[in-house]
C-alpha cells in the first residue's frame, strides 16, 4: 500500500465560504504570555466550509445530525471517477462507467479551479442520478465542488433526493491530482452532537 494523499482544503482565514456565510477565523485567544504556559486557540467557522460532510439536518428539520451518522461510511474502499467539465452530472455522464458495488463514489470535475475564490457556477447533480447510484450500491457521494445543487437553488433537490436514496454527501474535495481508480478513503466527521455538517480531513490511498 502506498502513502495517504490529503484531498482536503487547507483551513485558514482566506478560505472562501458560501456567500453571506460565517468567515473562517482562527486566533490564539489565550496566549503564552497571558496563560504563562500555553497557546490556546479558538476557531470560528461555518460547518460548510472547505472539505466537509452534510448531515440531513442541513436541509431537513427532522433530519439526522452529524452524531447520528454511521462513521463507518466515511472510512473504506472508494472509487474515483473523472468527468471532464460536465455541464451537469446525471445518468448520461456516468452510465458508461462500471459502478456496480461501489459504496463510496468520488467525482472529480475540475470545475472549481481556483479554490481561493467561491465559484460563480458549478455543475450540479441531477436529482435523477440519486436513484441510479443507489441501485449500484452507492451510499457516499463525494465531489470537488461546494454543493451538489446549483448555487442559487433554494429547493436543494439533489440534497433531498440523495438523502431519500440513502446517499450521504461529502463536498469540497481537492481531486485535481487524483487519477481515476480504486482507493481507500478516510474522511471522518467530528462528533458534533447538534450539527448540520462537519469539516473532515479527507485522505485517500490507492489500492494496488
Ligand atoms: N448546501 C451547501 C451550503 C448552503 O446551501 C449554504 C451554506 C451556507 C449558507 C447558506 C447556504 N445556502 C443558502 O441558501 C452545502 O451543503 O455546503
Ligand atoms: Zn455542505
Ligand atoms: Zn451540501
């Protein structure tokens, strides 16, 4: 087995966030001089910043929260596919690929090139893809995009339909150097009891 590769965005005060959302901020709130012995930090951030998972509570008031999600889903074999700049991602875009038995599917689109700015538009997941993927066995869908729905969507149809089909969502991956293939993935959410989402440190390694 080879080395693990980090496929997470670096969290710093410059990371772009959803328009209007809480900016990321880290500071040492209790410094060495004051405390006499240690630096103690404080983080302010939205749960949808950088590489993160969505819990169903993000888009449904009675949906599962992060602590309710089975963390086993976020560790294990994953397939990476590469779609070259699709306008949207539907059955047509993936039907030539063998996805049978794929539990974790990561889609590289390269559509969010400059990760220092929030994208103006993105290819979205067509809601009809959810049932197709579920039939193949997909339970986790990861993307190199900040959302599975169009950025101006208020219905969040893809979020809802993926959830209806039992597919969990991982967003904001960095896949631009990752070749299509079979990998192991680890992208564990934090044990946030009340949360609608969680940042993750996502890493993969090739299965050889
Ligand atoms: N669905 C997006 C986030 C999202 O929609 C959002 C995030 C922060 C503030 C507002 C948001 N949507 C507002 O319509 C996501 O899952 O990351
Ligand atoms: Zn999110
Ligand atoms: Zn989302």
